[in-house]
């Protein structure tokens, strides 16, 4: 069962609040008003809107990590985000995933973190809820050519990785989705081998934009969006953002990734959003923002070039697509 049982209703933020607050991020919903570690953030700005919703939550301004949306960019509605999904284990029809995933058991849950780390550890939900979370509104672009703007709740993956102390030999991070043919009705027809696996370079995984999302719109993550915990890497195509994660392994090799195994010509390991590198079936130069008519131009690194371009300095992005 998912549901919002552990979030007091007074702390659930109405959608309208997000629309007015896109330049601000809020500290942990689960941890109440706990403030983020100094050092990571350099300014705290209590917002009047937060007072309006009657909570003790303090907004945090993180200038370097702000999602600066263009003036004409709107946050997608909860309904749009929760009813148009890719989660092939449940269905390959985007509008059928929500219903197919309705009974998915996401509590109890555990995430096993190991490999090249000093302190391997299995995190259960209560351990994960103790990790300080933030709200981040990110553009999200699927390689098929649609996109949304999503207000996530989660914590930077770097916080989790720091807790297990990666060894200096670790260069990459591998992720694995929960897999149970009894709970996932489309397992045999997903079109690729399960469990779904993904990977990042360690520096990508440690980048402050990289989140483990546990909610959206201030609510617990819906099953169809990858409950109870999924990766979000906003400058990469959506398929890198692996859902319902149960295993995270630090390695010294580039990990295998589901879509690359399925079709290496179409899907590379990096999969950075790049309007200049085309895909054999879908243009990457522009995109259809869900809820809008006209197509939008796709931005380099999905609009996060300022924050992430340095990670790929000197790399041929046609080759490492
Ligand atoms: N385990 C798993 N994770 C997955 C997928 C999937 O089929 N299985 N689909 C990916 C793709 S292609 C996209 S675009 C995003 C969609 O996320 P959303 O439904 O929350 O928008 O999830 C990604 N993560
Ligand atoms: Mo996707």
C-alpha cells in the first residue's frame, strides 16, 4: 500500500503553492522542519506562502541548484504526471500503468546499498525517511519526445552514498528495480530482460542535481511514478531515471543498462539530453510538453548545461551518446 499515511495532511502542499514557488525549495517533508546541513546551502528564505499553509517548514533557496524555468514554463498538474507513465513492468500503454500498478506493495521496502563501499547497508523505509529531503522542480524529458515539469520531493543521491562511504576504487553506480512477476503483470511482455537496471558514473551520481525521489507535489510518490523511491537525473533522458529501486551497487566498471542491452544502436550509456544528437526514430531537437500545443525546442542537457556540462568536457558527445 502506498498512500500518504506518514505525511500529516497539514504538510501536503496544494498545487497552486508550487506554481508560485518555483524558485524555492522546501526542506524535508518527512523530517518536518529540520533544516538542511549548512555548507550545502547558503541562504534560507522563510516564505510567506509557507506560513499560509500552516506548517513550520522553511523554504531553502539554493542559488546554484535552482531550477530556473522560463517564464512561459508551467509545472505539470499532478494528474498529468500520475496518469501518463512509462513503467514497462506494469504496462507498455502509458495511460494504463497507473491502474496496473494500483496494488503494487511498496511498504515494507528495502534498498540494499553495497559493492565498493566501506559501510554496506540495507535501508528500510524509515531509514530513507530520515534522510533530509528537498523539493526540486525539474524538467523531465523522455527520449520518445514528450516532456513535463515535475515538482519532486526527494534527497540528493550524494547524501545516501556518503552514508555508505564509497571506496576510492569506485567509479560507477549501478541501480536495480524491484522485480516480481506476480506483482508486475507485464513482466513477460516488457520487451527486455528484467529486472530493469541502470547506471551512472560516480561523479554524475554525486552531482547535487541527482535525486532519489520519494514524492511529488508534496505527496508520497504514486506507484506508477516509481514508488517508494526512484532515481531522477534531470539532464538525461527519462529512461535513466529508474523506478522502484531495491539495489544500489558501487562498482569500478560501467554498469549494464536495460535500454542499451535492448538496443545499443539507439540507446547509449550516457543518454544526456542533446538536441544535436539525433535518435533513429525520434527527433531530439524539439519536444511535446504534455499539456501544451506547440512543440518546444529541446535544450542542451535539458536546460542544465550550466550545472553539468563540465562533467563531459572534452568528450565527443556523438560517440558517447
Ligand atoms: N523500472 C523501470 N523504470 C523506468 C521505466 C521502466 O519501464 N521501468 N521507464 C523509464 C522511462 S522510459 C521514463 S520516460 C520514465 C517515466 O517516468 P514517469 O512515468 O514518472 O514520468 O521512467 C523510466 N524508469
Ligand atoms: Mo522514456
